[in-house]
C-alpha cells in the first residue's frame, strides 16, 4: 500500500514537472491536442520502405489470428472458401509493391468489380451521366434493396449497390452482351495489369441463384433506367462479380487510382485523371455498404469491399491497399481486411482528411 502511494506521488510529480516544462495548462495536454500533434508528426515522416515494411508486418501479426466474422453463404460457393486466407498488399504510385501473407490466394471480386464498371461508364459517358442516370448518393439501405429503388423514384442511388451496378453494366457501350462482358473483363485486367482468372464455380453458384438481382434489373427497366436488356445485364454483372483477384491484384488496382488513373506497373492509362476523384467520391460515400460512414470517419479513405472477402482502399496520390480475408462482419465487409487497412492508414499517418 505504502509503495503504491509512493509510486502515485512519484508519478504525479513527473506529470506536474512535464506540464511545467511544456508550459501548458492541464487541459492542453489532453486527448485531441495530443492526437493532433501525433498526426502532424506522422504526416511529416517520409513514407520510407523501412516504415512501410514495419507497419505492414505489425498489421499482419496483429490481426492474423483474429477469427471474427463469417464467410458469406448466400452465394453457396463463397461459404466453401478457406476462411484462413489473409493477404495484404500495398502498392505505391511508382509501382513498388509491399506484401505479406497469402498475397496470391484468390477470391471472387464480387462487389469490388462495381468500381471498375462504374469507372468504365464514366469514361465512356461522362460524369453528368453517372450522376443523373445512376446516382451518387448513399441509400441508407442494404446493398440489394428493392425498397431503395422505390423510395427514390426508380433511381438506383449509386453504382455500388446492386441496382446501380447492374445498371452500370447495362450502360457499357457494346453491340451485344458478349462484347459488353469482354470490355468489362478487359477493363478490370487493365487495372490489375494482368489477365484475371474467371471463377466458374462461383459463377455457376450465383447465376442459378440470382433471382433477386434479376428482379432488381426488371424493376429498373420498368422505370426506363436500363441501357440494355435487363436479364442479359444481370448475367454480365454476375460474371463480373465472379472474376478472381488476390490481395496483390487489388493492391495494383488500387494503386491505379492512387496514381490518378495510370496503372503504375504497366504504365497504361485506364481512366482519365479528371474522373478519378469522382469514382473515389462514390467509394467514400457508399463503398463499405451501410458502414461506409464509420469507415470514412475512421480512415478518411475511399474504399470498396466485396462479399468474397476482398477490400480495396485508396490513399490518393500515395497508396493502393488490397487485403483479402473472407470472414465478413454483419455489414458484409471483411473483418481482418478492415482492421488491417485501418491500422496501416493510421500508423503511416495517411488519413487524407488529416493532410
Ligand atoms: N454478386 C454479389 C451480389 O450481387 C455481389 C455482392 C457484394 O459483393 O456486395 O449479391
């Protein structure tokens, strides 16, 4: 007891002495100011190879045994994917790759594909089209909501809910659905800088069970919002969701946005620079389903997740982050994916809203 008291007194003197040295009031030493100081220090620290590697390793070690969440099972094949897969890849705009874990393990891209098809539509038809025809607002309702369409006068609200994504697919310029699929796939290959594989098992599993998406496409068609046959567009959409990606692929795809639309590995421009902030804005608004606000609040970054367990986060001008880990939280976002990406963004002082 005595020792404890002595320890406390000692501690109090140290705190008092520090305050005197700092010349500040006790209030000034509290939370927000300290956080601010730390953020500034972090932002000023250069993003060196050593720092990136250290933080990446920390994130991996910290979350590799996190067993939270559960694989998606409403698409049966997704329940079969190994829940232990955990890969993290960071790619800088000059094409340097930092990665750890199962960075070659592939999962179906699912909802993350919506980003690339929306990017293709904005590239072909411009920003007014995307905003007016599809929308750029959050729905506040689940990603596959039919009610959201009815509540908003037949508008899908944004290209990252299923309605808006199927709509985007339908508006990709092509003479038929075969060519439309080819263009969508080629576009994703360009972002990844390689030919991505197609996951037949996931496709077969979903295409026989996508009645709700078919219903959404028909409803949008009834409102005159589809650019091509609704059921054909739903099939192409299901195909785009069944493309395989690894954390490595997602890292490069993210870095293409971070690098203002030029793939840093191949050097190919895949999106006009002026459209990059538009797509990132929609990712910030609606990328992580109904939890997009919390994610933005935490990290300040545009991101997109998919029910296959992938997550893509972008620090504009600085970093593309790809994480793969199939178990999802109740919103449909990868548990370890979010934790690892948020940790890395925080520890490297990369929150874009704090720059
Ligand atoms: N293909 C999935 C669906 O339409 C994508 C869902 C997602 O990743 O959010 O349900």
